[in-house]
């Protein structure tokens, strides 16, 4: 823009004034571009940070899912082991005297019930903790989406402000024509 050269005519604009005005416009344009580039860079950095946070939440969700599955498997194994233990106690009790047999059966039933209750309790706690973690992850995702929408709105607003710059300073330079380049001053 600074290398534009105009032909000289007897009647026309003062060349120095036109050059000074074009230089001024060129500086203003460069400042606006630099400002917008700075805003774009900041928005891109913010977006990258938000994407990292989102990835961390996805990883956390996967870890929680795995933890829940592991806890369920542990509870299932504990229930199986408790059941096997109860069955072994019952088998041994059958070989003992009638008095010991009755006491052993009662003890085995109590142990089996306690083991099943413990397994249910462990499973219920794991499910509640997993649901809470998933709910927090969904809430965090919603917050991230809201922040990303705010960043987008701010960027759109800056772009709109740039497009709606004061039009009274606009100079229109027409394409090369047979008789040279002409300048048309436009005021609104």
C-alpha cells in the first residue's frame, strides 16, 4: 500500500497530502492488523489450554471407568471366594458330629451373608463414586463448552468491530485504467 504512485495532473489533489493520508491509513491498518493478530494468538492459546483440560477430563473419565470395572471385578471375586469358603465350611461340618454340624452350618451361613453384604456394599460405594465422578466430568465439560462459546463470541465481536470501522476515512482506489490510476474519496 505504501508503494502506490499517482500521476500528476494540473487539476487534482495535492500529491503530498495524498501521500501523507495514505501513509497514515497504512499505519492505522498495520496497527489494527497487529492488534487483531495479538487477539487471535491469545484466543488460540486459550483454546489450546481448554482442549488440554478437555483431554484431561476424558482421561479422568477413562480412569474412573476402569476403576469401577476393577472394583466390580474385585467385588465379584470376593463374593465367589466367600461363597466357596462357605461351601468348604459346610462340607467340613458334615463330617463332624451332629452338634458341631449344627453350629458349623449356622457359622457358615453367617459368614456367607456377611461376605455378600460386604460385596454389595463395596459395589454400591464404587458405583456411587463413579456416578459422582461422571457427573462432575459432565459439569466440567459443560463449563468448558460455555467458555469456548464465550471465546468465540469475543472473537466474533472483534471481527465485527473491525468490519464496521468508521467509513468516513475510506479511500477507494480503482483498478488501472487506460488513462492511469484514479482516486475516489468516499464519505459516509
